[in-house]
C-alpha cells in the first residue's frame, strides 16, 4: 500500500496520470490517532495451578486526531494521513481534481422516443 504524505493532490503524478483509464472504486475516511500497532490484549499465563494476568497499558490518546484516508481502485491502494486542520482543504482540492479529470467519463447515449399520433 502506497502512502502519500503531501497535501497537494495534483502533484502525485504516478497516481493521477492513470486516472483516465482507472476507476476509483472506494474512498474511506477514518479518524486516526497515530497508532501503528494494535491495542494490546489482556494476557493470561498459567504457571501450574496459578494463573497470572498481564495487562499492558494502552497508548495515551493524542491531543488532536488526524484523518486517515484510504482509496482503492481496481488493483491499486493508496493511503494518506491528514491533520484535522487540513481535512477541508484536502477535500476541496480533491473535488477540484475530480472535476478536472471528468473527461474520461463515457457519455450516455440518449434514445429518442417516437411520438404516437392518432391517425383518423
């Protein structure tokens, strides 16, 4: 999975150059606290007849949450982490990027309906 750390969406040429032929199938937003490891489980260790419970303290919660964005096309996955301050700016740039690359969409063919006239 590739990771993008720059906020400017249009500068990532390897991902954006192929937008004409690829289709973005899924884009998800998550709140992200900066963890790279899972929350530790409570462990039970048996020593003979005694069981000992081992608890590791979880990581402290951050002052400010970030936004983890994951996008997936047919075979490629992209993810990036954005601070809460830059989330709105990222969405505006991404919408502008999508509008500028809408030339790859197929036009829908319209069928003309024949009007039926009453013949007498």
